[in-house]
C-alpha cells in the first residue's frame, strides 16, 4: 500500500461513528426536507386535479379515480403538515377536539390513498 491509501484508511479509522451525528442529520432532514416535500406534493396534486377535472379527460372514469387519489394524498400531506408544526413548537394537534380530528383524518386519508 502506498502512503495515500494508508492515510485514507487512517482517516476512516479515526472517524468515530456516533448516533448523535445521525440524529442531527435526521433532524435537519425532518425540519427542512419534509416541508419541501409536502409543498411540492400538494402543488403536484392540485395540478393533477386541475388537469384531470377540467379537460376532456374528465369524461373518463379513471380520471375521476386519479383526481380522488390526488385529493386524498393532499389530505394526508395536510395532516402530516399539522404534525410537522410541532417541530416549530406550534401545538395545534394537541388540543382536545383537534387531536381527535387529526387522528381520524390520518386514518381516513391513509386508507383512501392505499385503497
């Protein structure tokens, strides 16, 4: 082995894997990537619903099914957004009636999306 290989192996051995680094990376992904994914998914779903319901395609039964699927996926993303707000210390989902509604719609939209 030459000196370059030894120094790379030594650098890898010196780096200690810790769960703190993994938790920090996952926390950043959850804080910044998840809202981006929710907004992009909702915009895509609204665009799909618009195209499927306002063009000649609305006469097809498959278009109605896909529009309903886009609606249920948007509902699931909205419910996910409400849970994500807890990372910003906005405790909407912990209020008495709202908690039951969020849980109910989580099941409804989750089952509709997979159905």
